[in-house]
C-alpha cells in the first residue's frame, strides 16, 4: 500500500486511533528507528492549559533571532498537517506523503496510532530540514504521552495544572501534576508556570531527584491594553486574553534559558516585535468586529474560568455559543459560562463524541451551530464561540470567519 493523494493519506492516518499499547511499546519502536527524537534540540511543553500558546510564543521569539524552529502541536487547527510546522509553515503535502510512504511498512508492522506516526514523521522531517530547535507539545498528560520518548530534552516546561483528563491522570491536582512532571529527565532544565504551592513542591522535588536546573516563572505586571512588564522590559501581545500574559511571560523566560544554553545574544527589539505579532488561533482570537466575534478553545474548567475573566472586560450585550465533547466536564463549564453573558446557547457539531444539544433541559439549545451563530450576529455586540477545539475548527473550516 502506498499513498499518492494527500486527502486519502490523511483520512487513513486519522483513522488510526489509540492502539492501547503501552508507552514502553512506542519507546521500543523509536529505539528500532534509531531514537530520532534524541537528535533534536527539543523543548518539551506540558500542562493543563497554555501549551499551544506557549509553544507559539516561544517559536516566534526563537525565529526572531534567525533560528529555524520546528513545532509539533495537537489537535490540528484546519488541516492535519498543521500539527507539524517549521517557521510557522505546515509540512508540505509532498514531504508528508513521502515520509509516510517510506515508513508505512514499519508503521503497519508495529501497528502504530495516528499520534505515534505523526511524531515519527515530525522527527524525520525536522532532521531532514535541519531545524535548530524543536518545540514539542505534549498530547495528553506527560509521563505516558508518546512525546515523552525523548531522553535528552534541552528544556522541559510545565505551563499550568488544572483538572482535565482525570480518568487517565488522577483525581487531584497533585496526582495530575505528578503525571505532567513525568516529562522531567535527568540532568536537564525545568521551567514551571505559576502553580499552586503543592504542585510547585512536586515539580521542585521531581527536578531535584533528576538533578535538574529548576526555574519558576517570575512575576509579570499587567499594564493594560495588552501590554505587560516582565524582567524590567515592556512587551505587547496581540491577544486581549489576560491568561495569555502568563503564557507569553513563560515563553519569554524559556527564551532566556535557551539563549544561555545555546548560546546567543538576544536582539530584544526583534523579540518584542515577534511577540506582538504572534497569534495562536482559537485562543481568544477576535475574528470579526461589529459585532465582535471571539473564538476560544477552552475545554476544561481551568480554561473556561480564565476565559470568562477576559470576556468580562468587554462592554455591550453578550452571547456565548458553546459545544464540547461528551468526555469533558461540560456541565460544570456551562454553569460557569451562563453567569457571564446575556444569552447562552448550547449547540452541537459533527463529531461522534460531541454533546447532543437535544439532551439538555433548562438551557437554550440550537442543534445546528450555523443557526446559533446567525441568531447571535443579529442581536449581540459580543459573541463568544467556545468549547472543543474540534468544534471551533469545524466552524472555521465551514467558512465562518475564515
């Protein structure tokens, strides 16, 4: 079997969901391939929220200094190939097809999942293109995530700790933190965001156990109007989301750590320009004005709580359109959202795992999200479309606000 059509190849690889093999199985698979992940200067990013944004900001900062930077993120935004990027550009279809076909017999022999194949394709593509640095986002958790096969990360970053994926990671913040701290490896460097005291201690203890240099995110000052002060320098970001100040500051501190390690002298003006222009789609992304439409992929309690803090700063009438996957704590998210708008509409999207708006009582529901959006556009000054990233991707792909 060989693929000549990118759509056919992507459809096939996306059908290869979890194979229920152990983490050790994939580690052995990578070993058979010569551990390509360990050839990369890798910055590994875990956390409940903020991973993708931190990756995006850090990539922009590194690129501003002239470096060739690969990123690996999930889920995809518009097309599957945007999970694997170099300097912000998706892996070309031709390269994706070629690397997939070259490895296909091995992938089938080892019965690999979509995410595992994507990871190996990423490693091969980044090695071929000789990226200077690879900034890799953890898929789920940390300790047992497929990306954790890397033995020698240059820097491990933990953004935030909140309640998500409790069925796999644990029921307490401390248990979840321990799983995410599983990305910490011997004799490396570790940076954490603003965590609570108990999670900070877990991260410190884990770093000490592995003989790591340990860093905590310093204080940053919100100056308003998307500006903030960090380490005596004033920066600006494109996003109106207050939670992005944390992610941008974390990326800046990671940037400083890498500059000491690589090493290079930071051109601060270029870094400021890059940070101001960096955009991570569907994270408080304003896609229209008059009325203002915001897309945000918050899909857990921690993310929703941070989201409404920023949404509250806007004046005028407000409508929230929400949809999520059934495996998420959507009821708790709805309870938070309903107190921060004039109208909350629960809707659905085309995914077998999506919530069914017809199953809700006591809330306004609209089966087709297109109809929900049309209703909101006619009546409200501010419209927030939020929930599952798969939901937002579908909204954009169907021509709404693209």
